[in-house]
C-alpha cells in the first residue's frame, strides 16, 4: 500500500515511518518541517517528503496513494491557544480539505489522528466511543468537528477511521517535553523534582506512542468493514490515572527525586476516564504493547543515556510552543504560521 503520512517530521510521525515500512508499505511524508531543530539523540529516517502546507493541499498532491494517515496538526492546547482561528484553519478546515482531496484523488482509506480530548470533562464514568463530547479547548473542538465532517464523506469508495488517541507519552527522535508523562520524568531526571503543573487530581487516559502507531498500522491492514467510518479510543484498559498517581510512579522510578508543585498549580477542567474495550476487541491486529510503568522506565533510560541536563530540558528544543514562536520571531514563519 502506498501511504501518505502527514506530520511525518513530528513527535509521532518520525517513529511511524519505520513501523509503516516494516508493515510493507511505501511511505511518503507531507510536512513543512517546523521541528527540524528538535532532534533528540538521533535524526529521523530519510524519507521523501512533500513540503506542502496542509492548507494548500490539492487532489493532485494525493494522486497514486492508497491511504492517508493524517497526523499533521497544531499539536497541543498551548499551540492552539496562540490563535483559535489558526487552530480551526489548520486542524479543522485544512484536515477536511485534505480528506476531500484524498477522496477526489481516489484514495480509499483515511486514518485520522483524533484525540480523547474531545471528551473534555467526562465525570466519573468510563467513556466509550458513544459518549457525548465536551471539549474544553479549540484543539479538542477541532477534533470533534473533523470527525463529523469526515463521516459525511464516507461511502463505498472512501473509508475514514478516527483514532481517538489518549494522552501520548514515550521516547521519540523528535521528543516532546510538553506532554505530561514525558514532562514529569524529564523534570525528575534533570532537577530532582517531579513537577506537577496542576493539583494532581484530574484523571487522564495515557498511551505510549508505540500503541498509537500500532493502531494506525492495524487500521491500514484491517478488513474494510472493521474500520470503515469507525472511531476507536486508542489506549489500554487499566491505563487511566490521576496525575498525582503518575507523579508518584515517576518519583518511585527515578532515584533521589521528590514531588513538587509549579507556581500557580491548580485544578484542570480536562478530567476524564476512557474505556478501550472496542479497540481491544473490534480492531483486528491491534494489541497494546505498553504500560505506563514500562513507559516511565523507557523515558528514564533514554534521558539519562542521553545525558539530558536542566539547561536542555528548560530550553525551547523540546517544547512546541517556544519552538514555533521562535520561528515567528526570527521571520521564518509569518503570523499565520506560513513559511516566509
């Protein structure tokens, strides 16, 4: 299968490329390369990459592909908060146009990297794919609306699938420090403090990027009727945690560290638990490989093995918002985050 992977130069994308190749796919990327200065330990695998802004994609760009795996986006809430209109332009409108272009070009499968953040504030219940949406941010709202629009495109020739990924963690050659597990382990290793940005009470579903990649590979290989116009929460039952529990696990794994709270740490409205029964039972070929404890240990080994220090950790390299704003400040990007 010839697969176009958007966001192939990002946190998950750089590790998706070898997995797709190992599954027998020919992979071409689409990415404008905002994070080329953000390598951790080694560089991504070489890959043909179309330097096309998602907002400019045409059907011609997608001719000859059998599937699209769409991971390109403004990748978190702080980036989305730069400008809510930009979040909707890139994460919503450009994603829908990409899907429309793919359908027009004869692409048969479209795997969309959605997010459990569309559940937002979920109360005490474990939420399955039929639960109501209560997104708390433009990022979460964009995921809801893309799913709704892609569903309208589904027909006998075009099969979208929606992977509602839990909060990601794990080592990548394009490491991110601005996601909770990676952040907690990084602060512990480099400062001796497991630094909580909230009061630790919110619940989060957590998933290793390897399992997100595994779900994508499974969607591409599954019988059409198993993935056609289907949403899957991506994660593992038993892997919902309160943030303070995650912090305690990090404290118990990283030697000589202690819990600490950031200035102004408070409660967080993003508070939800997710049920993963559907993906565990209904998506052929998917089996979760990671637990949180394994992921924390992997991060600890990677950080210490790379000699990560506090200056590295607090600098902009591994944080998406400072990296993007630095490109704006130096004139590489304009205010609409387009390359100049």
